C-alpha cells in the first residue's frame, strides 16, 4: 500500500504534468475526420499543436476559438459559432470536438448552450456531430482530459441497441487509456482479431497517428474510428477497458447500452497478458493461438535474461498514473525497487503501486528524491533529459512528449511481445551504461563497498 | 489592465515601423493585432511571443504565472543555445489551481518567487502574466514590486497575457518590459568604442556563434544580445553600447528605436543570412562604430575580413553549383527569413519557384520582389494538394519550410529541409551559408527518395494515391482548359480572403461597381481582409492589376 501525497511547493519546477484540454484533444484525434477545437486563446491550441507535432512527427489537426481579451469577458458565443462554421466550411469534418480551457472556464461559458443555439441558427451544422467536454486547465491533468472526453463521446455518440437480440458477441469495444501508443493499439488489434473477434477502438490513434500515408490530404484527422462505428458500439458483446482511467467510460457504456466490461488496469507484463488471453479465450470460445503460446515463452525467457540487469535497480519513475502503474509494475516484477514515484493526478491505482510513497509533483521532486535515494534508473517523458544528465543515470523515455527520440508512437508495451521488447530495451540501456560508466578499476573496491551504479562512482 | 492597454497602444504607435507610418490615425489605433480568426487561426499567442523573445536570456529564471497549460505544455522546446547557465531551460510555473482562481493567485506567485530565489538564486526573475490570472485580476506588477523590495533582486513583470493578441505583439510587449524595467538599470564594468548590441537574435541552434568569431577577430564586443545567449546584467547595462544591429525584422523594433531615442544608440536593420547580407551587416557595424568614435582603421580590417571570408565561402559553395544546376526550391516561410534566405539560396545557384509571404510585412515582400525580379511567383495560402502538385510536377526539387509543414513534403516523398526555429542546424554568416548549401545537397541527393517513391508490390502503376491525386488535379485542369466559361468561373471563384471567405470575382465586381482604389474600400464593400488581414497585399495586387488594365483600355 502506497501513501499518496501532493507536493507542497507553491512553484512547480520542471513540470511533469500537461494540461487536460490537450489530453481531451488527443482523444478526439482518435476519431476519423475529426477536428479538435480548444475554446480558449490561440496559444492554448498552438502549444498543444507543437507538442503533438514534435511527439508524433505528423501534421496535427487542431483549431482554436481564438478568444481575445474582450471576447473572453463578454462571453465566447460568437467565437464558438464562427469557429464551428469556419471549420465546417473549410475542412468538412465528420465531427468537431470542443474542449474548454482555463480562460473560458474562468468566465464560465455555457458551451453546451452555445452549441444548441448554433445548430438552431445554422442549418448547415444542425446535424454535424459536435461533442463538448469541460476541461479547465487549472484542474486535473492530461490523463483526466482524455478520460472525460472518451466518457463524453460514449455518453453522447453511442446509441443504445434497440434490442438485446441485436448484440453481436464477436464485436468487442476497446477503450484504451492515453498511456497506450498507436503501436500498442495495433498489437492489441492483432491479438483480439486472432481470437476471431472484431474490435472497435475508441479512440483509435493507430488509425490517425501511426504515421501512415493517407490516400488524400485532409486537414482533419486522417483515420481513426468513425462516427458511425461509434454509434454502433452498443451492439458489441463486451467492452475491454485498459487503464484505471477508462473505468468511467466503460461504466458509461454499460449504463447506456448494457454492454458488460472487463477492466485491465495493466496490459504490460506476464500476468496481465495471461489474464487477457484467458479472457479472450472465454469470450471467443477459442483456444489461445500457437503464436501467443510461443510469445509467452519468449517473454518468460526475456524476464529471465533481463532480471540480471534490472534486478536490484533503484528506480525513479515520473509518469501519469496508469503508465506509472504499468512500467513501475513490470520493473518491480523483475526485481527493481520503485523508490521514487512521481505522478500528475489522483487515481485509484496509486495506492496499489508497489512502493511506499507516491508524490503528485514535478520533475524537480523526481530529481531531488532520485538523488537522495541514490536511484540508478530513471523512466519519464523527454522532459526528463536535463534531470537525467544532471543525475548521470540511465534514462529510459516513456510517455508523451517524446520529442528527442524517434518512434515514440510505436513504442510497444502491451502483449507478451511488448513486454519482451521493453525488457530488452531497458536491459540494453543498463548494459551500455555499465560498459560506459561503471567498469571496475583497481580502486573500485578499495573503500570496501564496491562500484555503485549511480553517478557517485565517477 | 489599463497600463497594459496603454502599453499596447504605445506599441501600435511605433513610428519606427514602416507599415505603421502608412496608416491613418484611426487604423493605427486598431493596431497590428488583427482580429484572430476563430476556427482558422494558427500560431502562438502574445504570451508565447513574449516568452520566445525573452527566454533565451540564459541566467534568468522565467516564471510563468498561470495554469499548467501555459508552461507544462511547452517548456524546454526552444532551440536557443547557451554558453553558460542552463537556468533558462528550467520550467517554473505557479500551476494555479481552482482555489487560486477563486481566491486569487498573488500569494502563490509571491511564494513561488521566494522559492526560486531560495533554491536557484538567479540574478533576476521574469514573471510572465497569462490569461487566467489576468482575468481574475492578479496584479503581477504589484507582486513583482513587493518581491523586488523584499528580496532585493530584480523581479520583472512581463505583461503579455495570451488573449491580448498574436505572437508578434508579445515580442513587442516583451521588449517594452525590458525597456521599462531592465535596460539602463545597471552599469557595465567597462566600456570600449567597439561595444555593439544585437537586438532580436535568439541564437537558435547556436547560430550566433557562427558570426561571433568574426566580431571577436575585429575586436567588436557584443555588449548585449537581446536575447540569444544573453545574460541579465548585459541587458541591464546595454544602454552603454555604441551601436546596435536589429536582426529579426520587426519583432523588437521598439527596443532598437527607443534605445536610440533614450540613449542615443544608433541602429540598423540587418541580417547575417546569406553572404552578401553578412558582408553588408559587418560593414554597417564598422561604419556605425567608427561614427561613434572607433578608429577609422576598423573599416580596413573589416573589409579585409570580408574579402577573406567571402572568398572562402564562395570557394566552398562553388563545388555545389554544378550539382544545383536546374534544381528548384520551394520556400515556405514567414517573416524575416523569407527575404534573407532567398538571397542566400540564389547565391548557391538554386532557382526559387515561390515563396510564401504570409507572415512577412509588406516591406519584406518588396525585398523579395527586388531580389527575385519581376517574375517572382508569390505563393500564398497554398493548399496541401497544390503544394504536393507543385512538388510532384518537379517544378520544385526540394521544399524548405518551418517544422509544421514538413509532413506535406515528406508524405509526398520529397526532399525537405527545416529552416525555422526548431531546426537543428545553424545557417548564419559565411560558414552558415556553406552549411545550408551542404544540407540542401545532402537532402537532394539522398538515395532514400528513390526507394520511398517506389510503389508497393501490390500497387499497379498509376494506382497509388499520389497518381490519383495528380490525375484528379490534371482532369480538373483539362476540364477548365477546354471550357473558357468554366475557366473564368474557376478564376473568379479563387478565394482571396480565407477568413471572411471572399472570392476574387466578388472583389473584382465590387472594385468595378464602386470604382474602388484602396484596400479599405474593398474591405468596406466586401468584408475581404476584414479578418487576419494577411490578404491585404493580394487585394493591393488586384487593385493594381485592375487599375493598369483600365488604363490600358482608356489608352486605346
């Protein structure tokens, strides 16, 4: 049982956290033909746009209501209307997803009311799907924005089936948390399809931000789950929710459509994937395909090979709750100690983490604690680069943003294969660090304690 | 907020801005903050602009007072480089929460300043205002003043919340903050007749260091660079410089002009992009310093250095010229780099097929025209499809642009080079020009293009998406060519003003019907250029064409 505390500082230094409106916008990016729209000043969008562009290395569709000072004070109806009409006229989207920001929430704009009025006044957009989510910047974090947005999409766009008889047991809804990459979604899709099931991902970033080359240039998202497919999710046999953040959306789905759900708080590591395989066997009535039986063996082998390097490592992780749970869990299962766990927002998984204390804080906290506790492996997003170079410890990048390495969108964590590759990557990083920085010298043992993995040894 | 709006008005009145000088009193009041277009806007806010302008000051703690979005989504993402402190890359933010929004964030801000001083002890703290605290009435000027008195340390308010306007307004508001609170507040340890300020240079990718060795060789001291690789004390004592060079077009013209007004420091607008521009700038620096009292022999040494560096650079570039023969470049960029890069590329023997002038001022555009001759093909607001077609038609062999448009080129399997702020290479001065040429060569002749353009084995020739897009475009063009009525319709249907969705035909009709001769007149009748205003230059061109056409008719 971990205790969860919140950093007491007035000033956040080197933020780990990102804002919830852009978490919401990313969720909308997993929808086909979508244009995410932040209701705020144009910087709110521009910062998010740059962040995602640098992470995914793709063109990112995202618009702004471009609130001026005056509009902010008077209320943003005109801006929302103009933005919706401009987006409709220029980009012909299949859906517009609106997230509020700190600016417009401080004023208290009634965007749901605006949308109603806009539809009444403009026949062209009367039936255009427009989903609004309240996501003030001064509350919660990225993961919460994603969670709220997916829940809202379920509540407003999924249709309740007319009769239970129309339910199709081969259809599976998948509600992935924002800690999964497009690569993870593709892996999951393959696994589920190999059991003869047909998954619908909401959101489906693998369709839109996996780097594929689209058939035509479009200013909206170039793929993802379609509006029609979302509306039919109520006919599925099961919903699989991945990450504790997706519980609300899964519950909303069940409440609206009666589709039962199964939570997978983790999908990285041996036990988590055993549970997935058993579940898929149960609901499909098919045995686990040979391919996965072999992959399970490979993961076990990787765990055996990797535990030599990962075992005993003193780990510092900075990540949003569900990602922290996945990677902290995996590495402690290989014998690492999770000595420093810093996260961004509250979550039920935090107190179940295999550590004594979880801090809702920033990368300065991570750095100070990692130093104090002599950590020798750090995992966080790219913003940890300065911290890691000061601490001089191996640094494995995970999470958004990953702007100083390629392939962030394809980093694999789920499935037996994802765990296997992750163990290899991290072990290799540690081996390289050992060779580069920790080769024994005639003086290594002179003080009687032996070479340390941490920075102090050189 | 009244003092902020007064500052904004003051910035709008900038007499050093040529664009401003041509405006009427009423227009000037409206300012250069064009109405941003909901659903059609791109680019950063005033806060972003202020931070871009000041963050390269390396030893300052930059504290953002606002919710997590303003700093958390964007920190440490600039390509500026530091020769010393890395404090500027540390993200500081008050990360205000709901309670702060209800009860005010001033206390948290004050405590944050205290924490930073206790932990990091920087020579100064810059406090950036953002929209939410501005709305709830947090008075950062008062908090900064109190902190300044309490901690006896410069704590500078940067009043440029995002919603007051776009990025370039933020650049100027940042300049105002320096003028008001920093410049002239300290004295330099010593001065020399060779003290130069460089204003509006951010040292992206360390490009300033491509030029600094030359200045060092000439004995010219960069007293302060505002703000690339700058230090607080240097900026605070920069009022003792003898001359100034303003680098980034209009971003900080207010700083250069007001320093001339207040401290008698003459400035010129120059560029270190391109060989000739570099030489001109060095000459101008020498001339100004001599005028302010440096020995006249500085010019001889400068000329000798220019001759040596030019010869070296030309020799290095010469070997690429045959490889670039017949190669065409599509340049998509805004602001300062449009004209300076054009000159640079032409020096390397490349041909330009167009250059976007979206963000450039009219003056910038005039310079491009001057440089490229009358045939300059200005490409504004190209759609991705048009851009692809242009590349694909082999009318362009390589595209040079800012980071965000790169994917259009890359997805079209076309060579691409980053020339905006997130780029990894430095292209300033003589060595930078050689580097740019080298990078273009590397991109053009990379064997990867041949591979990535190959169709997949299951794709029949002419059935991939690229061919379909081309075929569609060609079919449309053929249909128009065969039908003059349709062609005229298509010509008239070309959207001139994207913000207000006004077509060419509507504008032409309005001009004819009302005998219009000004952009303002067109705006009144058609609403065109009533949005972001970027299309004003195009309306001017339409007016020019129609006037000359009607003269031709009258002459017959």
